[in-house]
C-alpha cells in the first residue's frame, strides 16, 4: 500500500499484549481525509483493542499513533503524555460505543453539550445551536429533553453519534455500533453512518455488517488473531480475497448476510 | 507505653472473660433472635390485616428506637412491672428482643426477593406445606439471607458494648475498669478495639464462606 | 415533668441533632475521599485506608469514644467531650460511608468513563461531571440509611458527659427516682427523627425504582 501524503490517522507498528497473550501484533495502516475504513475480522481478533489503542484508552506496548502528523499518547520526545495533553488530543478523535455509553444523568441535549462546553469551552450559544442541528440531522430533534433511559437502542446510538460529532472531531471511531441493536433498528443507525461517509467524514468502523462495509467503505482492513492479514478496496476484498483466512471468514459472514437480507 | 501494655497483659484474665462474655452474649442473642425472627416473618406476611399490622408495628418501632435507650427501658422498666432481673438477663433480653425485629425484617426481605420459579417448580413436583418450605424455600433463604444475618451479628457484637452502661461485664466494661484502676486508657481501649476487630474478622470469614457457597449456587 | 425538665430535654435535643449533623457533614466527604483512595489503588495509603475501615467498622462507638476521650489527653492532646463526640461519630460513619461510596465506584460502568475520556475530559472533570452525579444517586439510599444508624448510636455520647437527650433523661430519672418516664420521653424524641430518615430512604428507593421501570 502506498503511503498517503497527509494521512489523518497514521498507525505505525502497534502491538499489544494482555499478559502472555499477544492481541495485536505489529499493526500499521493509514487513513486519509474523508476515508471510511471498515475493520473486519472474527470475534476476538483484536478489533476493539486496535480501536482503543488509537485514542489510547488502551496503551499500546509498542508502536506509534499519529493524528494529523502529531503523535498521540507519547510526546515527540518519547515521554508518555500527561492526562491533560492526552485529553486535548482525544477531543479531536470521536468515539461511538457498542453499548452507547450515554450519560444517564443527563438529557439527550445535555449529553451533546457536556464536553464541548466543559472540555472545549466553546461559547454556549454556538454549541447549543450546533447540537440542535445535529439532533435534527440524526432525526431526534423532538427527543432533546428526554433522558437516555427513555430511548430505544437505535435512538440511543444516534445520540451517541451526534455526541461524538458535537466535538467537531477530525476522526470518528466506531466499535460495532449496531451489534447491540435489535435487527429492525440497525438500519436507522447505518443510514446516519452512510450519510456521514458521503459527507466526507473520516471514519474507522469496526463492524460485522458486511453489506454496509461493501457499500460504504473506501477501504477494508481484515484482522485475524491480532494480525492485519489483508487490506484493500471492498471490491477486491469481497470479490477476490487474497488469503484463505479471509475466504473462510467471508463464507461464514456472507452466508449470514444473504440470509439476513431475505 | 510498653509498661502500659504490660499492665493490660497482667489483666488479660479480665479482658478475656470480657471477650468471652461479649461473644457468648452476641451468639446467644443472634441465635435466639433469628429463631424468634423467623417466627415473626410469616406474621408480617400474614393475610390477616391485624396480625400483619401488629408485627409490622413492632418491627418498625424497634427500628426507630436507639438500642441504648431500649436497654435502659428494659433494665429500669421491667422491675416496675414486677419482673426482677439481674443485669446479665436484662442485657441479654434487650439484645434478643431488639434484634428479633431486625432478623424478621432481613428474612422478610430475602423471602420477598427470592425468585418465584423454583418455588413453583417445587409445587409442580408435588412439594407442599412444611416440606416445600424445608426442602425448597429454606436452603435458598439461608444462602441469600446468610451474609446479611452475619452482618447483623457484627451489629449485635457492637450493640452489646452499650451494655457496659448497665455494668454488664463485657469487653468494653473490662477495658473501662482496667483503665480506671491503673489509668492506662490507650493500652486498655486499643486492646479492646483489637479484640473486637478479631471477633468481627472471624464472623466476616464465616460470611465469606457462606457467600461463596451462595455464589456457586446462583 | 417540671418546666426545667422540658427545657433540659429541649436543649438535649438541640445537642443531639447538632452533633449528628456535624458527624454526617464531616463523615460524608471524608468517606468519599477514603473510597477514592482505595478505588485509585494508591500504593500503601490504599492499604492503610482498607485497614482503617476494617477496624473502624468492627469497633463499637462506645469503645472508640472512650479511647479518644481518655487516651488523647494521655498522649498530650486535650479534648473536651463534644470534640471527642464529633470525632468519634465522624470516624465511625466515614468508615461505613467509605464502603458505600466504594461499592458505587466499583459498580460504575467502565464504558461511561471511557466515553468521558474519548471526548477529552480530564480526570477531575470526569469525576465531577460524570462519576459523582451518578454514584451520588446510586449511594443515596444507603447513605441515608447510614445516617439513621448514626443517630441511633448517639445516645452513647452521654457516657463522656455530653449533655444530650439521653443525659437529660438519666439526670431527671436520678432526681425523681423514677427512671422509666424520662427514658420514654427520650424515645419519643428520637423515634420521629429516625422514622423520618427511614421513610426518606424508602421514598428514595421507591422513586428510583419507578424511574428505572419507566
Ligand atoms: N482488558 C483485557 N484484559 C485481558 N484480555 C483482554 C482485554 N481486552 C481484550 N482482551 C482479549 O484480547 C482479545 C481481543 O479482544 P478484542 O475485544 O479486541 O476482540 P474483538 O475483535 O473486538 O472481538 P469481538 O468481535 O468479539 O468484539 C480477546 O481474546 C480478549 O479476550
Ligand atoms: Mg470488540
């Protein structure tokens, strides 16, 4: 793969072990502006861990992560960043969680406003206006004063996405955003994500939704047992997988995807 | 300071008999109040309004009276009703009566929180009445209420220290008398604290065993 | 009861309530601080806090009070009955509050914290804006319960000469040679306060359960 001139995200040789188990092994890839990269792989292959290493929720054992050319987690001098520096960088990387992780003591609108106001300290009026626009965009304008407990799973996840967008991030990370949802609610979340892809948001998405990956991804990464086994355009990956592991994986999931669509 | 602890060491017989009294008092009170409480629990859940109301009133009253005042009332009050007590019996009676209410409430809570299905399954398999209670309900009740009952035993141990005010020779009273005789307050009371701590660790150890048994059976 | 007795009870009630409130106001934040130290696994200090909590939870308030009141002057720290009372109450209740706060912290969902980190909140902000509001709500019934337990042990403060409700009752009983009536009055003063707290706890629990069900 050719190096991009100015990647938004640059992951270089990241490795991570839990105890004796190596969960990520020397992972490198880049994500250019406006790209939608889908990370695929069997359960336990290290997808979540990779995502969490990008914004340093998990500290990589080796390797580096750069956001717009700036190092994440360790300073250029090689010192581990303090909480404040790290927090500053994290404001530019949005994250959407599998189980939503909305703050239950705040209303929908307050969930969106909390971090821009408290962390970024942007003017309240501006944040407020933007948050309302974001809620309209994900179709939840009328739910702005509801508490998260009152929402359906699909609505919660759309709030989760709006909350991440309210930070005006350079990069959005999704960890299986639809796998905790009832099948009939998956669609409404994927629609929002597809729109974001078209608008040119830079995203890294861990997902098991093969149809979505095929249609919306600009590139696919395939992880297996902590290694990046394959990467390429969705077309290459889904029609002509290069490795045996990817073929096996696709057979299982493609079969499922086809049955699910019927 | 070391000299002070030497004095306490010389008086170890007194402290040990205080510790023994505290342990004995607490265990008897716990066992009796658990038995009385388990008789009171069905009354609290009775369908007869008057029975349930009376049981509830007794439990709520006990829960709103400080134990120390209750002990005073038993100690001074019962003689005026013509019942004469030494301070041992008065203290023990106060501990037992007071904690009967707490035990009844603990058992009621555990019973109410028990899943209904296993009991219904017991009925479906032909268990009923006392046999249903003994074979199906009781084991689950002991396991789920056990840790809370253990905590209540710790509470009883600590409440028993209040009985020093009616001159019952338990652990705190023993420490008090050593301190007033030899003026070694730090050594005397810190030793008593250590002994209470040890006693509670033993109870907590038992509670943990019970909790592990319960966890394995969830 | 003479008017003098009534005023003695009234003054005693003020003292009982004031000491309880002082104990609660000191014990709540101290307990939270201790819980945070244990939660963050601060080396050595975390272990010491665990030891402190374990010992204090096993120590009867009388014994602790007598220890503080008699032993502190012995090591050169003079202390009056009221300070000893407040110190004993807040030490005792802070140990129990620590366990309550800690249970809430341990049960706090990890992804809530990670969501706060992912939007760049610093440790202080995470705690103030995300963790504290939620653990305060979760701990509230247990904290109110602990307050009622604290008030239930305050009669023992009279042992070192604090002139509270119980002390007033003891004195009047000794003067009239009829100990029972003044103790019944004391119970009548205590019971509504404790009943109020117990009802408050039940009310909060029921409201939270209703909110969850909705
Ligand atoms: N904090 C942790 N401590 C120990 N092991 C961990 C931890 N987090 C993850 N693992 C292990 O690391 C491996 C990779 O986990 P990860 O969650 O990254 O997989 P995944 O690809 O996201 O799987 P899934 O599709 O099931 O979400 C698994 O074997 C998991 O058990
Ligand atoms: Mg995962």
